[in-house]
C-alpha cells in the first residue's frame, strides 16, 4: 500500500512541475522572502494564499538550491503563536551556479 501512495505522490508532483504551477509558486515564495526577510512559513501561507504543504515544498526546494536560509533560532510566529524558524534570501553574490544548475560557471 505504501508503494502505491508514494507512486501517486510522485506522479502528482511531476504533473505539478509539468503544468508550470510549481515554478510559479517557487518564484512567488522566493520573491516574498526577498521582500520580507525573517518571515515564517505560516506568514507566507497567509500572505500568498497558498496551502501550507505547497509553501513547505517550495521552501524545501529553495533551501536545497541555497537561495534561502533558515534561521537557527526560533521566534514566535505572529500567525500561529508557535515557535518557528524564519527564512531569509541569500544574497545573489553568494549563490553558487553549480547548486542551481548542476554545472560550474
């Protein structure tokens, strides 16, 4: 049963990427973080009217691409009232092209 769920999830993710929606969400999340440093995922969810699962997925991709960083310290989120890590964009001069595209500049 787990294999079937995993396959469905992977297929859905591929369709999401192929539709172009994933890239559009990715860009919206990145731009929001650039404009609002030290923002939480819940703040992004509310501001962009996106599902939290979509926000978390795009944040994970942006972190893997090293375009954003997550704070080590936790703060009280103004939306949830819970402790949460904040997110901040990485300055363009600190982004490694190889991390983004898999090739050296």
